[in-house]
């Protein structure tokens, strides 16, 4: 049986790649403020750089480390483009600002300067930042994640099945960790941009629900958590870690369902309640991914 290793460098690169992928997923509609992108690109670049540093220091996998460095550089480059083009704003955000300004003017008779009027004339800003650029960093990270997965499955010593399962686990884990982290951060962003349509957070929570069965299914594939739960693999804790993993996995999907129901409420406090639930979901999601791989690496 091949032992699937758990490397901090791989987890950090997964986290960076998944977070940056779902950044594009959220900002592609051009309604979320620029600051949200700056925040997530900064976090993604930091995680990718940390992955490279940890990888070079412990258990070097050259393709992974080079991919992590490239991911960090590309992310910082995309961040620079966004900052340089900040004067153009975000089209959907500006449209929502104008709509609200028009409503205030109709109710109070006080006319406010609209984003559309600010963007005309001799001082008109240049082109808006294209969200598709945020796909570059996750694409660059994929070869590193695949190389890490192959190495974790034993490299040339691993069977085709072991390698395929390892790749599936690493890629699914990247999407899983990225979706839950971005959802929690976006929930907080509503404090900064309270007029942001709620559908963006709904979309991320729904995406997390879609990724969950892939993540859990990949961890159940042999040799996987089924072997831990039935005692074929000793978790060194008399089966406690196996049941802890199962509890984390089930609690995560329950939190996804409850969060979606909370977001159906009309009041703004529903977003904050959903954000609190997503705090818990981050803990259980990380337990689902990391506890399983730690036990299988034992």
C-alpha cells in the first residue's frame, strides 16, 4: 500500500490556487469592489510564496516549488495591473452606485454625482481591470499541484490508481479550501460594500456544496477513510480520528445547507449570520481535508 504524504507546501499551494480560482468566480460579474480582489490576491501571493519557501526547506519537489514561485509572481503582477487601473473602477459597482444615487435624489431632491458622470470628459479613466487575469495564477499552480500529488503517491513506485487518486484529492482539496475561505472573506466584505447583491455569496456557498461530494468521495476512495473507519488502517487513536473526520465532513455540508437557508432571509443581519456559519465551516472543512490526509499519511 502506498502512503500518501501530507506536505505543508502542498497545502499552502492548494490554498493559494483555490482561493485565487474562486476570486475570479466572484469578480467575473464586475460588481465586487476592487479592494476585495486586492485582499485575496495579497493573501494568495503570500501563501504561494510560503509554499515555495517551505517546499525548498523541507522535502523539495522542484516542479511544485517552481510553480509556487511563479504563482506568487503572476499574482503580484495581476495585483499591480488592478492597482494601476483602479481609476476605471468596477462597472457593476458603479452602476449600482448610480442606481442608489438616483433613488436618493428622487426621495430627497438632493442630486448626487454619479459614477457615470465621473467617468466622462477629459479626465476619463482608462480601461477597466479584466477579471479573466485572475485565472492565470491558478492555471500556473496546477502543474505544481499535480507534481506534488504524484510525489505524494510514491512517484514512479506508485500504481496508476494511487497516482490518479492522489491527483484527484489534491485538486479537489484546492477547490474545497479555496471555496470555503473565499466565502468567509466575502461575507465580511459586505461590511465594506453593504449594497453588494447577495447572490455573490450564495454562488460561493453553492459552489462549496458542489465541491463537497467530490472532496469527500476522493477521500473515501481506496485506500481511503473507509479503511480507517473499519479499522483496516490504525489511526493510532483507537479510531477517534476516523470518526472525527466523519463528523467534520457531515458538519461541513450541514453548515452549507444552513448558510444557504440563512441567506434567504430578507434582513441584512442574515449575511452576518451566514458569515458566522462560514467561520465554523472553515474549521470543519479543514478538518475534513487535513485530518484525512494526515491519517492516511501516518
